[in-house]
């Protein structure tokens, strides 16, 4: 069931023109930046977006320019290592071709994050998400007390995500049309 949803959502995202993708990503970013938990976050973990995902590159670059404490994921040994990011140029293509820190200078515990911005392929109004099938984020989210936020195009919202015992619901989903609080 989840694999069928993954395939459908990948195809759905690919239908967005570059202009529409950029416009929707900008709206989602605007909503996120206006959200109190983001404004007050000391330490923030933000996924570095791949091509069809909601774009986080500008968000990360601007947060760094503002002197905010930005952390990004690096896949290592089947899980996510949380690494501080000081400059955009410290990223290079890593696992799955996604930009990651070149090396782990220091690893931070998930418990230290105030807000975690996670990717996904599909989301529902109950805070559940369909990820990419490796379980990286669910393992990480189980270990955090931080505010968990999913970013999605409205086309990625579905009626109900099938859940399993290891799935961790999000506290908020931000789309280009709404803020969804489960």
C-alpha cells in the first residue's frame, strides 16, 4: 500500500512545472517562517531538499546568514546523523545524491533539536506521512522532543496514510494552501 502511494506521489510531484514548484515552495517557506515554533527555535534540523521536494535551499542559506543554528541530516550506517552546518559550501552530494555535510565534524543528538523539518511523499491531516521507505526519519523522530514539521505541496495530501507501529506522527504539516495541525 505505501509503495503504491510512493509511486503515485512521485509521479504527482513530477507534474509540477519548475515555475509552479518554485511558487509553491516559496509559499510554504513563507508559512514556515511565520510560524512561532520556527521563529523561536534555537536549534533546527532541516532536510536538504532533492529536486522534486519542497525546496529548502534558500531557507537554509538565509537561516545561516541570520546566524541561526542550522543542522542537516547525513545518512550514516543506516540512520541519520545530525550535523551542524556553518556554510552552504560544506555540503556535497552524498547518499542518494542528496546534499550532505562533507564530513561529520560533530554529531548532535535528536533530543537537542527544537524543531525538525522533515520531507515526505504523502501526508494526511492526522500528522502521518509516507516517507521514502527506509525509516530514517521515524527512527530519529522517536528520539526527539522537538516540534516535528512536514513540508508538502497540497497535491501530496491524501485522505489517510496507512500507519504502522514504528510511524511517528508530525505536529504540523505546512502546505502551499494551509497549516495543518493534527
